[in-house]
């Protein structure tokens, strides 16, 4: 099952992708995470990615398409994948269709998480993650069960993304509006686009997504 989760920064794509990964046994492919790994490694791509991400802009299409093409051919994607953060432009969406056709497969579900823009800044500025296992949290909306201790791995160190500040968020939302939102009509025309209310509680959003993925939505 090949799935795309679409939506602006802070819509809940990563949070939901992690849950679906566990439920359906297919990996979450987050291009943002891949780029952050490149930044940590200090590679040439990483150095460029750091500048681009700090500015809230997008990386070049060709590079991102190549990154995903390499990734989906790895063994763990044999049963499918959940794309989180890709495609982000119409050119990426077209390249994805072309590549999947060439690989003898296609998309099963494209789901947009619809969220009010005012909610996004609050979500992003309060976002943090476990420094060891990467589990996602929020200062108000998704606290660990025991204060300061990761629910999943027990670690007590957490991290925040350098681009999760109000100024960069505004630039990222603009990039979404200008460059990513035009993907929605692209998939709508292909009658593959479904929408879920991303303003609902985290558990409720998961329930709605599963309804769609199980064929009932
Ligand atoms: P994205 O991957 O789309 O950028 P995330 O999944 O990282 O978004 O979510 C952004 C922040 O908002 C995280 O801190 C997460 O805990 C929180 N969050 C995610 N979904 C919801 C929701 N339905 N209601 C409230 N907060 C949420
Ligand atoms: P969020 O979902 O919170 O917006 P991501 O982790 O998906 O953030 O992406 C972080 C940054 O990485 C983006 O602001 C952008 O600079 C870069 N990026 C991630 N995916 C892509 C992509 N498919 N194309 C271009 N740039 C990307
Ligand atoms: Zn953890």
C-alpha cells in the first residue's frame, strides 16, 4: 500500500505516519528527516539543506526526487510506504507518478490533513521530540505520560528543530501555499484525493485515516 500524507507544516503528518507505520507495517518516508540526517552527517547535501531549511525554503526538485527514488527501492518498502513531506511541488508529484509507473506500481491513497492556519504556528512552536528515538511530542497537546520521560524508550533528553520558530514557520507556510498546495488539484483531477479533519484529536485523526486505508472511508 503506497500512501501520501499531505498538509501544511504542523498538520500532523509525522505524528500520524508513525502510527500508521506501526499499524500497517510499512515505513514512513520523511524527506524532512532524511535531510536532517544529511545535516547531521555534514555532507555536501546536508550543508545546503541546512541553509534552505533555516530559511523555510524548499530543496531542489531533482535532488528530492532522486532521494525518494533510491529510498522506495529499498527492501523495507516492498509492501509499500507512507510518504510524509514528499511530494512538495507539482514537479515532484509528476516525477513520482512517472517513477512508480516505471517500477510497476502506483499510488493507493493520497490524504490531505486539513488544518486551520492559525493552529499551525502554535503546533509548530510547541513541537519537540525524543533525542534518542525521535518520538514526537507537544508542550500542550501531546505531553509524555511521565513529565520529562519518553513514553517509548524512557530517555530524558529531548530536542527541538531549529526551523520550528515563528519566523521560519511563516516562510514555510508561504512555501506551502505557493508551491505545495497546487498539488491538491493535481491529485483531485485523478480522483485519488481524500481529506481528513486534521483539527480533531490525534486519536480521532488516526481513526479516520484507518477508515480510509481499510477501504471504508
Ligand atoms: P507535520 O509532520 O505535519 O509537520 P507533526 O506531526 O510534527 O506535523 O505535528 C506538529 C505538532 O503538533 C507536534 O508537536 C504534534 O505533537 C502536534 N499535533 C499533531 N497532531 C495534532 C492534533 N490532531 N491535535 C493537536 N496537536 C497535534
Ligand atoms: P514540516 O512537515 O514541519 O514542514 P519537514 O520535516 O517535512 O517539515 O521539512 C522540513 C524542511 O525540509 C522543509 O521546510 C524544506 O526546506 C525541506 N524539505 C523537506 N521535504 C522536501 C521536499 N520534498 N522538497 C523540498 N524541500 C523539502
Ligand atoms: Zn524516546
